[in-house]
């Protein structure tokens, strides 16, 4: 049965252009499910019914998985069984009536303006690797791109004239993101001083490792982590925190929700609305600190 899982994984990776991190997550979830059904003597995906999925979810709860992790497992199963049905491997999707557990809404972490500046200026731009790292940080913050997206930026995707990048996001969907003058200056400097040294293999990609290969998400996470330590920022920083910071700062400075949705590549506006809780809280604090009646 695992051959079906591997074919599904190939589709996610090569046709839908999912990141390695996401693909590995699906594989891990589905392998756990396969282990469970093997232990319960289920010989084929065709034999799985709604009740089997419910029992598996109960099993996950008994294994002390939290609601967020269980929700991810359900989503993995739902996508996989949808794939099986579309490819006529099963007749009915046993996950079609399964709902995800209700999650506690956690506000995304983001940096204030002062810490953002510290982070973006952490590296020495006189060093060709430091210059590359500075550009990566600046581009993450300036564009709001996902780490997988920034890894896949090609030289042909960039318009210097428009200060824009054509991004291929989740599900192979294209969108345009923009960057400012600071990012443009760093980009030009990087292309002149660093790119020629790094691009020993005549690569089409913008960001390259020391060996000349396309940079990967693990390397970028390490760069962000190093910058955070150099800048002395206490908050645990990841590339996604810079994406959250981009969205929060945009909304705080007056951008409309629809525009931020487009720039982030969110399919649903509800995904973007989480950031309004952050900006609403800031407005509330301004009121409490500024209004005479509120201070008393």
C-alpha cells in the first residue's frame, strides 16, 4: 500500500511544487497511518471506512497528540484519500465527513520595528556571504515570501525596473511581490560582489550556497537563527516570523486586508485576518495610554 503513498508524495513534490518540509510532513503522517492500519489487519485502502478514520483519530488522542497535530494528520489523510478517489483507486472518500478538531487561536509571533532593524543589519555586508545573508533577510521581510518560495527565486523571476518578483507559491499558483529601494540596493550589490563568486555552476537561481547549489530552506533557517543571535533578539526567530512581521507592519501602517492577502498568497481572506487581531490590540493599547478617561 505504501506505493500509493509514494505516488501521492511525488505529485505533491513535482506537480504541486510543495516544499520539502511540507512533503516530508505528509509522508510522516501517512506512514504513521499505514503502520496503524497494518497493525489492525486492514489490507487495502479500499476497505477503509469512515469509522476506521474515527478510530484512528481516537488512537492519536490516546497517544497524547495535541489538537493542532491531529488536525494536521486529518488534513494529510483527507488530501491523500481525495487523491485515491480522483485516480479511481477507491470508490468513496472515508474522510469526506471527518471534521478537524477546534483549535485554540494563537496569534503569530512578529518583531517590532526596532528588533526588525537589528535583525536586518546583523551581518557584515563587506563579506560576500554576509551580503548574501543580508539580502535574504531583507527580501523575506520586504516581500513576505515563504522560505520555500525564496529558495526557488530565479534570476528570470526578478524585474529590477518594477522592483518585483514573480513567485510560484503553493499549488503552483503565481503571484507578484514587490520590494523597496533598500532591498534593490542590496540586490544590486549582491549581484556585483557575491553572485559571481557563488555562481560557479552557472545556476539560474538567485540565492546560492557556498558550493554554488541552490540554497535550501534549512540553510535559510540557520541564517535567520544566526542573525537573531547576533542581534540579541530574545524571541525565537524563524523565516515565517519575518513573514508575520511583514503582514503586521503592512496592516499597522494602513495597508488594506485584501492587498496583504494577495501579497502573501493566501487563498482565503480568513487566513489573513489573523493579523487584524495584532493591529486591533495595538490600537487598543494606544487608546488606553492616550485617552484621559482610559488612563484613570
